[in-house]
């Protein structure tokens, strides 16, 4: 039987229906909900011929481990976009853009990073298996559908993966506040991987050493560091701006 996972919340479930309905096994809707939002979801599920079950709140609480599910959850295929890095690189028809997260363990941070990655056209988010959160229901809810559109690839050895990316022509830029140069002077063309560490800790030494270039985000305030999703957004927005204007 194909492995599945649970997502919840109207944003996450609706986004999955619109983008990849075939990946949904079934939707669970609180029988007590008969509002416009619930009716719209029911119609959308019918349009896509996805099975929808009305259940009591207790079953939804059990499915989502008592998370704030808003009265809706869905069981979907465990793997949406490709989870194989080699396959992704081989099938890419344009220079890949990757976001590498070293040490991000908070599901809210990962969900926000996936949302940012989706917004700026990232092909995959990469993280080590030993120091990272997986695609939990909380991650999917925070990501508002991006967990189902952006590949999330967990690797056994991050340093080795970065080395292999460089061997395949991917330029690796690490965001590091101690770097001499800032992101506005960094090389951001061609196949590119941005590497960011957790807030306050940053990248591990070995991860930093495998970057081709280090760049900092210019900051003039009193805050010493940014949340990793905010930092990712700044780095990816600059990459998007540069590529859009200069090709």
C-alpha cells in the first residue's frame, strides 16, 4: 500500500485539491460545519472526484493529534513532487534553484521556508536527515499548499550532497552574517543553491566549508539575526530580481 500522510486546514487541503487532486486519498470534513467554506470545499472535491467523508470532531482530533485543523483534514500520498535529487537535476529544463536548510528543526520555520520557496520558483528544498524536521501536518498547514508543490529532499550527508552539486555545475552560496561580501554582489546566475542555517546558530562548519561563496544580508538595525524563513525570502527575492532583469 502506498505510504500516506495527513495534512489539515482549509488552505492546505484546498491547495492540494487545486494543484494535485490525484494525490489525495480522501478528505475528512467536520459534520458540524455547514458554512460557505465547507460547502465550497465539498463542491471542489466533487469536481475533482475526490472522496470526502463527514466525520465527527473527535476523529479529526485523532488524525491531526489535536492540532488546529479548522474542521478539515486529508490523507495524501506521502510523496508529492519528486523526492530524488538526481532525478530532479536530470529532468530540469532550466538552471535549477535550490534552497538548502542546515539545522532547521522547527515545523513553523520549515513551513514558512517552503512557502517562500514556492513563491520564488525554487525547484527543491534540501535538508539533512539528522538535524531537520520532516513534512509534518504542521509544516503542511503553515506552508499553505507549498509542501505539495516544492520537493523536500532529505539527504544522509549534507556536505557530500553539496560537493556533488558543485561537481554537477551548481554554484553554492551560503548566507553568513560574518561574510565580507553582501548578497547584492554575490554570483546568482545559472544553477544555484542557497544554503542557510538555523537562526542564531547558522551553518555548521563543514557545511560552510563546502560553499563556493559566502554572502551576508546587509542589516542596519540592532537585531543580530533574522528568522531563517525571512532570510530565505530576502536571498531568494534578490535572486529572482537579478534573474528577471538580467536573464
